[in-house]
C-alpha cells in the first residue's frame, strides 16, 4: 500500500469501504456520503431495489424474493459487482458530474492492515467502475490515526485501536509507519451476536436486529448501569411476541468474552515493540477509533488490562475517511529524512 503524500495530493476523492458503513470524502468539500453498506436485491430479476439507509430499513422485513446483502465484509469487498452498483447509487449526480470534469480521476481508499492482493484488486475494481483511473491504497490504521489527530509523523510511539463491525485492528505507529500491528476477527457484529445468544439462553427470547437498539442505548449510558431495560422479541417456545426486562449489568458480562480477544491483540502488539516505544505509550496512552469504539466498558477494560490511559476519538466512526481526506488535502506533512551529505 502507498503512503506517498505527493500521490495522495493528486487524488480527488477518498473512500472508506467499511463492513457497516460506506463513506466518501470529496476533496475541498468534506464528507459527502455516510450510508450503511447494504443493498436490497430482487432475486427474481436481479434488479437493485434500495441501498444505504433505505436498504437498512428493509433488513429482516422483506418477502422471500427480496434479499438484503452486505457486499463488503471487514473492509474487504466480497461481491465486486454488487459493491459497484451500491456505490454508484450512493454517489449522487452532483458528485458524478464533478468527477466527469476530471477524466483522469484519482481516488484513495482505506484498506485493512495486511489486506490480501485479491482484496486490494477488488477495491480497485469497485472504484474503477466509478471512473477512477488510478487508485491509491492506504492502511486504515494510518488513516485513522491521522483522523484522530495523532502525531504519526513524529519519532514518537502512538497506539491506535480501530474497532470495526467485523474486525478490530491494533497498531503502534512511529515516523508515519507501522511498527507492529495485529488484526482480530472481533468487532461490533461479534458483540451483537453475544448479546443475542445471552438473551436466547437466559430469557428464551429471539431478538430481531432492530431489537438491539434499546439495549445499545442503555449500555452506552453510564447512568443506566445495573438498571433494567425493556426488550421485545419472539418467544423461543411459543413463537409469540414477548417483552422481557433485561439487566444491563448481565449483558455487559456477556460481551466481556469476545472483548478479551481485543486485549490479547493489544498485548501481542506491545510485546513486539521496542522498549523505548512502549515507554512512550505509558505517557501517551491508547486511542480508540472505529464505529465500535464506543462499546460500553471497552475503554475501561483496556485501561485496566494495560495500565495505560485510553481515550476515545471525538468522531471515532469517521476517523479513517477524515484522516485520508486530510492527507489528500495536504494538511499533514511528514518529517524530512533526506540522506545526509558528508
């Protein structure tokens, strides 16, 4: 992947193909697209019915011949054709007209750490369908660190944890490069799955995807820890609709198990770092980014396990694309490390 800022300065658009949401940043304009990475398809005709928020509203509520799909998983395109069609509809006519005025459009895209060549090629093909003649690929970890305002260009250690829907990436950066990094398949989806399984085993309740929303609100509110929240779902035995009161403290215990995978990844990254960089981190702490960074108790859990200060970025869900936009607009300059002449 490239991190040549001179090449990024020539780009016009930055794209973050996330498992949960797709975001598009237009140079000198800002964030113009922030929609769920979902598409509703008529399986009888193959036609695209809805994308983004509209498709999200259809999830779990469609007849058999309409299917809501995710063409992107873990930051990797798994269905190139559907991802192209989805992105084409998410990008409105105004943006497409601006792109058509630049026949040699260059685009930048965030990709997960150590993305396979086939995943890189898939991202290039998706953006190529929109008219991009050249695609620059940037590691999501570096883009997110820039978007958080971390001094990644300095010879100081900065630690970033990007918590996505399908995976979590951990890295220590210095001098604009990754010193050590890990990626684990634990994210917001795994947390939701743990909550659903907890309700099924403890309350014999099958919860719809929309039913997680009131639980999320309760878990995110520190004033409601240990309180009970009303959740509606389907009874496992009778199949009828039923409402139960769920203790938020018990739900927090249920999500503790998948979150330990994130702690293990942080420990492995710290063991790979030189002692001087680890000493820097003791003072600077850890920055959390990504859509799942606000999971309840995640920052406290990491702080207790590592002994380091943990902070959550101001806008953790958009850090990657905003950081990519900052590099594209030339708002970050690396240290000059020119060869010394004797």
